[in-house]
C-alpha cells in the first residue's frame, strides 16, 4: 500500500477547494468591475464560448469537456521541495501569473460508436463560481447525460468525483455504471483508514462517502493492468493518491495516454518532474510515477491528456534537459 507523506497532508494537499474558490471569486470581481471614465460596463461574470473539443484516436471519438478553472494562490507550500523564486520563475517563463496557479479541469468523453464513456466527472461546481461547467459543455456538445453508459474515475479527489451528483444529490448520469480503482476504494472507503488519517484528509474521506455512500451497488471496482471499458486500460499511477490511475486508450495503431493528475500543471511538473506537488499524498512515489509515464510518452511519441493541462488539455511530451516539455496539439476545426 502506498505510504502517506504526512508532510504533504499537513501542508494542505486539499487546499484547492477553499483557496481556489476565494481567489477565483476575487478575480471575477476584478474582471467585472466597471471601467471608470467610459460608458462601457463589463458584465459579470465574463464567459467564453462553450468549451468542448473533439479529436480522434483511431476509431474512437474523444471529446475534451471543460469544467472551468480555479486559481490556487501561490506560496512556498505549493512546491515544497523547490525555492519559491524557482517556482515563480517557471511560471513567468510560461507567461503565467506568479502569484497564483491557474488550474483547469478537463474531463474526457470517449465514444466507441456503441458506448459512451466519461472519464472523471469534474467539480460539480464545488470549487467556486468559475468551476462546474461540465454539464453545460456536455449539452453544448449535443450529449445527453442519460446517453452515457459508463463513468470511469481516476481517483477520489473532489474535482474528479463531485460531478457524479447534482447540487440536490441526484445522480448526474442516471443510467451509467461507475468504475473506480480498487486501491482507491479500499483506502477512502475504509473506516479504519479514516480514523487513522491526518486531520487535513478528513474532508476527503467524508466527501467520498457523500458521493459513493448510497450508490455502492452500481460501483464496480477494477484492478490495474486490465482493459476496463471499450479500448480503455487502467495503468497504475500511485502517489498523487494511493489508488490514482492513468489510462491508455487504444484503437488500431493509435493511442492516447490519459495522465489524470500525474503532472498537474505542465509548466511546473512536466518541466520539473522532480518537484513535489502539494496535492500529492506520497511525494516520492508521485515523482517516480511522473517520470515513468512522461518517459513513456516521450519515448513512444504517444499523445497525452492531462486533467489540469491548459484546455483542450492534450498534446505530446518532449524530453528537454533534465525534464520535459509539453507540446500542445495543433487546434483543428475538423475531427
């Protein structure tokens, strides 16, 4: 079983919800303020066109679904094994703000032609007013929630499981079977683990029970190394959480490596794979997992998708110096 790094827990592996929500609300307020000296008033909140993007992996149609974003204020705890000025320099080099890290949420819908499979469900709008756009973007993409037969979960952090239920507690995907990693279920749904866990993790345990507690009969647990649904195989990727899982989509000669939260924001953890992320429960295991999967992606030149990568959250990994570089795909209007 993956050990839990108590330093990581005590520095707030789950601070995204509160801090991100406050920062996102502040940013929205500033963006929506009236411009002095003009008659133009910017509406609040600002919004973009619908966020979905389709691409092919062999015969599979993959749709990236934007669930919004959150801003995580940057301090020394975000990358605990690197100096803060190194982290701010990496953000500046990527033309990103240096006082907060923008974290995007992107789920994936896989259409095999006979089955629709959703990989992760997003935040359910629980991480502030700029999150929770998955349902709207599914509708914009012309996909009814009841047409999704299978939901696959990578791990039990709230930004990946909260979208399983609507605000009133109803099932968001009423006809779907839910597939979860066995090691993840074994950890978060175990009362003994919950009683011994560091206090900062209590909220995660309670949230897992809120989401899964009354739907256990429709949840199927899968093991790593198996094909779990049409063309999707589960890859062991522990460290971020004990049962954190990546996925390989295969169709014909084409593949997509779904990194889940292996590398969080690529400007930091792809470029510097040895850095530890505050959200990772076991820093050492997470860094080994990160290098293993990034090495594979670079060596095999396989396309990757990352849950927190800039939308549409897919591209390629290139070895560069002691780390790697994320190369976004060329946006195409044609699937």
